[in-house]
């Protein structure tokens, strides 16, 4: 097996050797024919008024050097050959990545910055891509258009139309026109359905860069155009899953992240060699025809929130006060309950003690109770001492 593989390798090398020799002979013949044609066509231009040609003048200048005619031709040929091989030297600038191809077939990837060598033309070709450049694409309505829900000041500067972005190899691709017809068509194109069957218009920009030079150059034609297509597909998918109220209010930051993720997945699936740096969703507005209705809804929503906040504030004021009053009444009731219960217990214990003494000494107890009762009654009444033997009462004491 090893001998067979060695023989195959030797045969391949032999074939390549013959091919290189034939190519070199053809190139030599071609260069010689070009030199002869050039000499015939432009030879008269290098002849002076005295009839002395440029070659004769050079030979006269170097006549003291013992050159042979054959060696002089060989020297010229070696110089031309050296220049030809030196033409394969190239540089890759900082931030760039180069890809090498031989006869159209990719042989080397991710050639970094610095000085490098390639096979001279027409054998090897080099494609360079700037992978550090942040490219941008604008999607949506014209940048000079005013927001529909929250208009800006008139003093703000007008920007150029949306849609222009950098294309393959750094060339700018065509964007939207500044005419009114193109703006209207672009507005219609940038309308998206929401999950609750409403229509919204957007304006956003996407920043991206090249992450794989080989895929960017050879896997797909015009990969920059796929960024906009993928972003539009992502917006259509997300908007179809959400309500218009969420899209116009609280869901902006999450939408940007989801659009970037879905767009990146599509670009990776297409093998565009691009990487999404950021997605900035600048505006989400309803169409112009229904903007007033959306403004009314937004105003009603704000009014509702204001009334809810006022009611919440009133609730926070009344409820704690009522809770305090209830706690106070409960505390008073508990105190009164304890007072009555203790008083009743004392009366019951007093009555029980009196009953016990009554059973032991009935007459004594009755007399004592009578005296205590009369003491309580007479203590609050006026008392008059009258002689029982006399029936008259001295009225001077009655006042």
C-alpha cells in the first residue's frame, strides 16, 4: 500500500512538473512575441534624430564591459523573471483577512495582517475583506419622516432616506429613492401585522460585520442583501406573536434582542459569514391613517393610569385610618369587657361570702345588711329629728 501511494504521488508530481514546464514555455514564447511586437510598434519612438537607437546608445555606454550578446539576453530575461516572481508579494492591512485561490479553488483561509507571498498571476488570486469594519443597514420608513404618536421638534435636522447599506467588498448598494413615490412604496413595504390583527410601521438600523471571510466571499452572492431580508422575516415573525399595545410600550428591548437572535440564526443557516453586532429599533408607529385613533387610545390609557393612581392614593389614606379606628374601638371594647367581667366576678364572690355568713348567723346578717343599706340610703338624704311625743314640727328646720 505504501509503495502504491508513493508511486501515485511520484506520478502526480511528474504530471505537475510537465504542466509547469509547458506553461513556462508558453509564457516564454508569449513574452518573446509581445516583446517583438512592441519593438516593431514602438521601436521608432526610441531612435534619436541622429538615427541612433536606444539599444545602441545603452550598448555604447556599457561597451567597456565585456558582455556577450547571449549573456546580455539571459540577464534581461532573468530580470524580467525576477520581477514576475516578485509581483507575488502582497500585504494584508490591519483589520483585514485574505483568502487565497489557485485557479478558482480556495486553498488558504484567514490570512492575517502582514507581508505574504502568493504565486504570480494567473496562478493564484487573493481576496481581501475588512472584518473589523462595522457595517450598517437602515430598515423602515424614511428617516426624514416625523413620528406619528410623539412628534419631534421642527428644529431637528432631516436625515437621508433609509435602505442604503454597504455591500460586497465595501461597495454601497442601492437604497430607497428620495421621491414621494418611493417613500410611499417603502412605507407600504414596512408595514407589519401584529398578533391582534393591527398594522405597524417600523424604523430600525442593524449593525453587523464579517466574521468568516471565506463564507462571505464564496458561499453566497451579495450576502449583505440577506441581512435586510432576514431582519424583515424576523420582524414579521415576532410582530405576529405579540399584541399592538405591548409593541408600542414595554416590549422594545426584548424585541431588539429577539430580532438580533433570529436574524443571526438565519444568516448562519445561509452561510453568509456575517455577525449581527446590534439591532436598534428606533420607532414603532401605526400607519398615518389611524395615528389619531392610536393617540386617543394612548391618552385614554394615560388617563386611566392617572385615575388608578389617585384611587390608590386615596385607598392608602383611608384604609390605614379606618384600621386605626377599628383597632382603637377593639381595644376599648376589650378593656370594657375585662372591667365588667372582673366587676361581676367581684359581686359574685361578695354575694357568695355574704350567703355563707347568712347561713351561719341569719339574724345578725339580716340586721347588718339592713344597717348597711340604710347607711347608703340615708347618707344621700336630709334628716330631721322630731320629737315623737309632740305632734308639731318646727318648720324653721325645713328649708
